[in-house]
């Protein structure tokens, strides 16, 4: 073997190793995201089935934020039913966000326990 062949082999080895490490990190990140999504879905389903006053009040607080203002105004002008449906969707979105935040925290705890 020549020096150039050795250099080529070494380069190919390092390239393959770096690619494998990147692939492993990407796979781990995908698995983590899927785990978070799964836990969040379960938590959201549980929250909806056992709806508490806190969930409703928390969602209503979210509805009072300015990011929903234009949509609420538009549905207010349409009908009471549309307005009610919009508020319900905002509450559900807030519950979904809470469930995802809780899932991220749960996965973080699992990772630190390892």
C-alpha cells in the first residue's frame, strides 16, 4: 500500500464514523420526539376525559391573550355558536400545549435518571 492509499482509507474510516455518529444522533432525536408525542397524546386524552376547572380557566386565560383577539372578534361577529366553538378550540389548544410541556419534562426526567 502506498501512503496515499493509507490516507484514503483513514479519511474513509473517519467519514464513515462521523456519518454513523450523526445518524445515531438523528435516530435518537427522532425517537425522543416520537416518545414526547406519544406521552403528550396520552396526557391530552386524559386531560380531556377528566376535564378540570383549572384546565378550563387556564385555557380561558390563553383565550384572553392578544394572539387570539382577531379570531375571537371575527367569530363574535358571526354567531354565538361560532364564538363558543372558537373558545373551546382555544381551551383545547392550551390543554394540548400543557400536555406537550409535561411530556417534555417527563422525558427530560427519564433522561437524567439514566
